[in-house]
C-alpha cells in the first residue's frame, strides 16, 4: 500500500463512516502509516461544507482529524505544477476545476497517488497515480 493523498470525496466518505470498503481501506492505511495526508484545499472544501450546514459536531470531529493528519500546504512548487496542469488541460479542451487541479498538483509534487472516486476528472492529469477505495 503506497503513501497516498486523499481527495475531498474520499475523506468525506471516511468521516461519514458508511461505506464498508472505504472504511476497510482507511483502517488498513492507518495501520501502515498512522495518519492520513490531504491537501489544504481538501481542508477548505470540507470546512466550507460543514460551516454552511452549521454542523458543529462534525466540525469538531474534522478539526480532531486534521490535528492527527498531514495537511499539505499550497507551496510555490504546487502552484507552478498546477499552472502546468491547467495549461495542458486547457490546450486539450479537458479542463477540470481549479480545486481538483491544485489537489492533483499537490499529489504530484509530493510523489503521492491520489485516492478519489472522481477518476474521470483526475485521469486527465498526466503521471498522476490514482486509487479508488470504493472499488472492492
């Protein structure tokens, strides 16, 4: 099991605790690495959703999760990689959201595969390793 970066959709499913396959993979991963790694963009996406819903209990649980995780910042290297990705996707007519580009760039810069259910979008990013923990 290689080190990975969790996409927002996967971390959200882990927090919900309802998908058996994701929970099983998450526990296996924690058993090997002891913590999750995700982008500051994922932190933002989850925080904004919880704050919009005023989900106080879930906010508290998410903050605890963040304290136990490796939350990777946006660095100049990530921004340059993201701009390269954007340029490539733009020229191909295959653009995806800026958030997805930044998350994909973070994974590439740190040499991590990305765990996501959104394979269709992320497979457009060259050289990005992908995993889907929903698949059995």
